[in-house]
C-alpha cells in the first residue's frame, strides 16, 4: 500500500476513526491491527515474518536486560537480525559478486541464487531492532510490555521507509494517546498535504528528466550540459520524493498522536560535506553515527583511525541502501570525502564570511551531485559515461530542450529560496478563526488534502524511491 | 460534524462543477500529447479532422498533419498516434478517437515490429488507459482486484479518474512546457540521440523486444486486418504508412526490417490497402534517434505523405 495510493487514502481515515473511537485501553491494539493490515496488504507471509521478528527481538531485549553475558548475547542477537537481512538482501549479491570475481580469473561459477523478494522496510526495522538491543546493552531498560514494543516495531507510518525511530522517544509517547491533540492532528494533515504535493507536483514531474538522462548514459553517451542537469533533476527528485514520503509518514503518525522526528533539514543548503549529513536522512546518519561510527572509536582517536572509521561507516551506509556495488561506491565516495574533510579541516582555517560560505556551499553541492551519479546510475559503465560527460567529455547530442533546462534550474532555485525563507523563521500572520468559521476552515483543509491525495494517487510506476531499500 | 459536511460539500462541488461539467476538459492544457488520455482530450477539441493518423511513436513524431493538409487537398488532419503503441492499442485508440473525429481516411502506421510473429497483447499502463477491466479480462489479461477497484473509484470520483490529466495539466504550467495544440497531435521528441553507442543500444533493445520474425500471419497483422475491416464497415477509407528508420537499423538489423517490409506489403496487398512509403524522403541527418525524426525530417516526410495522399485523391 503506497502512501500516495487510493488504498491508503481509504485506509488512513478508517484506521484513524477506529483508533480514536476505541476505548483508550484498546487503542494500541487498533494501531497494531492497522499496522498488520497495512503490511499484509502487500504480503501476508512477510507480515507473519515481521511478527516473528518482533517476538524474537522482544525476547532478545528481555534476555539482554537480565544476562551477565551481555556482550556475547548482543553479538548473537545482532548476528540473527543481520542474518535475516542478509538472507533477503545480500546473499544473492554476494554470490553474484563471487561469480564475477571468479570470472576475472577465468573460472566460471554458476552459484544457485535464492532470488527472494525483499520484504518492504526490512532495512529500516532491522536498524530499529539493532538500536533497541544495543541501547539495552548500553544500560537502557528493556520495554517489558510486548504490546508497546510491538507497536514501536510495527508502527505502519514509519515501517516501510522510516524515519528510523528510537524507542526511548517513541514508547513514552504511547502514554499520550489518551487524548486527541487537535493542533498536532492539524499539523499532521498539513504534513500529509505537503508530502503529497512534493511527491506529485515535483518528484514525479522531475523523474522523466532523470530517467531519460541516465538511460542515455546507460546507452553510452550524453552531452555535458545534459549530464549536469539530469543529475540536478535527480537530486531534486530524490529530495522531494523522500522528504515527501517522510512528511506523509510524520503526518500520519501525528494523526494518531505521535511525534516523529524530522529526517531532512535543508540538505541542499549544506556548506560542507560533513554538514550535508547533518541535514540529509538524519535518522539514518545519526543511527550510523551511534551504532557504527562511535563503536568503531568515533572521532577521539588518531586522525588516521578516524578517517578509517568514517570510510567504514559510509561504506556500510552505502551497502545499506542496496545490494549493488554502485551503492557501495557511493558510500565509499562519501566516506573518502568525509575522511578528507577531517584530514584537511585543521589546516584550512578561513575567516567566516559570506564568500567563504558561498564557496563552501558550491563545493559541497557539486560533490553531492557527483555522488548522486553513483547512486542513480544502474551500472558503473553508465556512471562512468555520466561522470566523463560532467568532466567535459560529453556527446554532441542533446536530450534537453531550453525549456527542460529552465524547468530543472527553476525548481532548484525555487527550492533554495523557499528553504532560505523558511529558515528565517518568518510565518504568515494567520490566526485560527473562532465560531462558525472554524469548521469551515477544518473542512476546507480536509477537502484540500483529500483532493491532493486523489490527484497524487499513482497511475503507474510512481512508487517512492526509498521503498526499494 | 459540520467540518465533515463542509469537506464533503467541497469535494462534491469540485467533482461536479469542475470535472463532470466539462469545465476542466475545456480548459485542459497538456505538456506532451504522447499518451492516450492526452490525445483523446486533444481530439475532443479537434473534431474537424478528415484524415486521422494512428500508430506508434514513429507516426507521432513523423507525421505533421498541417504539412500534409497544405499539400494533399484532403482536409485537416489529426495525429492520434502515441508512443509505445501496438496494433492492439492502436485499434482501441482508433475506436475511441472515432467518438470525436469523423474522418474519411485513416492512415495506419504499420511497422515491421507490428507484424512480428512473436507479438501478443501485453498488459501495460497504456492498456489500462484504453481498456476497461472488462475488456482487459476479455482479452485474456488476468485483471487484479486493484484494477477493478481503481475503475470503480474513478466512476465515483472524477478527480481520481482524471488524475493523469490533472498531473499533465500541472506539468504544462511549468515555464515553456505547454504543448502547442495547433500542431494537431504531432509531437517532436526533444533533443537528439544519434551517437553510435546510443543507436547500437537501441538496435539491441529492438532485437530483444521483438525476437520473432515478421509475417503477414502474425497476431498483430490479424489485429490490423480487423481494424481495416471495421473502418471500412463504417465507410472510412484506409491506408498504411511505413515508418522511416535510421540507416543504422538496416546495418545492424537489416534482415528484420526487410522481412517486415515484405510482410506489411503482403498484408496490404491481401486487404487492397494503399501503402505510403516515404522513407526515401528523409536523410540520415533528419533522425533524432533510431526511429524518430527531427522536426526537419518530419516536415520532409509529411510533405511526401501529402503528395501521396494528393495523388490518391486525384486518382
């Protein structure tokens, strides 16, 4: 069930109405049932598997809270969770890579592949399980109520593509489902409307440019200007797609009284490579920081060790996105960039000024665009064609017309302006009307969201990009 | 409760006042006419066409109705072709276009790949635009429940039913993105893709997508024949148009093209349909890519088609 599908448009109000109509003690149960209906609408067997993983991790948490052999238990439990993820996501990738490697030495291997369908959201809820287990290992108290842990793990708004939640924030908020928080629900509706708007008005409109350009690169050639512009189109598409998805997830959660943290904070305003990861997919970058980078030693080690840690963390972050070498290369490029940033930072001390900020922004965003090529291209050869073209060795053919170019650059400029304006903190002086006008306003807002949702419903392959991870 | 009433009232007012009243249809603008819904919306406003051109993207990008009309003396035309059409989709599209247009002649683009003996009706997004779930089921497609629900909801909510066109309308609002309707359905695919690597990759795809051998007895040929009979039954004359293809195709997949030409000509002979072959009117520089013409090529090609139609009228 896609967030921009008609099924979800029906499902969400029904789940919402049943949730708030139910007695307080049954609301969590309603939420659980809704979550499994949501997941089972895609696959019943995989919904059963999710249930099994929830039970297992609940028991792991309790065991970890009691045992003296925490380290050994934690290792075994994480190995179990990662093992499940590996079976579905990485085994075939490993076998294929092995066969490709053997071929380089003239050995032909034809390993049997599992060819399993990847369970939706498995990368996200596996990371939530690992966070839960590691934090108990570090001293947090496990969640003793199975129902509460169950809702944390199976919560439908965030189950498929995050944001990756922390149980310390989520579980206590279950205490607040006793009363309906009207302002939060109103914010939730606005977030859903905004998310659908980002998806349908922007992301889906930009995808043809990116698809056309990367298909041309896969075919072997693309012009220099086209290469830059279609990569820019993709960078905008993935931002609007994923942040739109996140808005809908956060908005849906808010309707049920839950506050889910933000996942994006103006990433295309970042003025350094490190700054970008404080603003992009924040729930993933903080997870990688807390559960990979810091356990490796973090930044309180020798410079070379820190650089190694950054590289390993980002390589794993790349691999998390997909079982393909171009994702690993994408992570590796970011790791190398962050390592270099760490290495050079003490030697490059510039007095803060507008010019320095703009130069930092331009460099960072150029790096971001180059990295997106590795992320989006289906193969290294396509990425190489695109990067060569970006370096000036492009074809003489031209895919984009001046109006295409204007549209892409126009959206980019508009995004920068809107983000900058939003960060000034100014808001429109709108007061909520009282009396008879109030239901008119609420009714109009609901009608607007419904109309946007009806228009946003997919007509073809318009799934959210991050659903595949 | 009052808020719910307001919400429902707005939804009903928008549905009835904007979409069912014809207001949206009359104000609709599109950015590209290369999918069936957009083409049908344009056809509703171009009901004076005397010649209808149908087929796939080779017709869409190679036939300029205004150029042809200047020469042929056969009246205004409308290009009802769309990208990735197949004989099955072309037949369905032609039937729907005839609800708006009243032509005396339909020119059907028939390419070698249309008469590939491995061709068959394939379920696709385009098929869902042109066929009801009932029709898809009759054609042997396993229709999933979501498709039935989708059709039912589209009947209830015109906003939902028209969402593809609404998105298209929104796209047309981007700077310079609006399609010029005076082109009467003709569409120039932007840009160019004629590097050796791109042409070679496209030929590779052509071979993969059309693995069979062209034959006048192919399933696609039978569908075209049925369309010819249906049109003649309505008193409409028919001609076939052979699409120009880039010389690289002949170099790399020449046997398929030559066999296809023979199959199309055999089919035309069996049905006594005139074949319009204007492939020699374009040069290598007129191609935008393997199968599609640049505007200059489309103009040259259309002038030749116009001459052929004038000769036909005179004859």
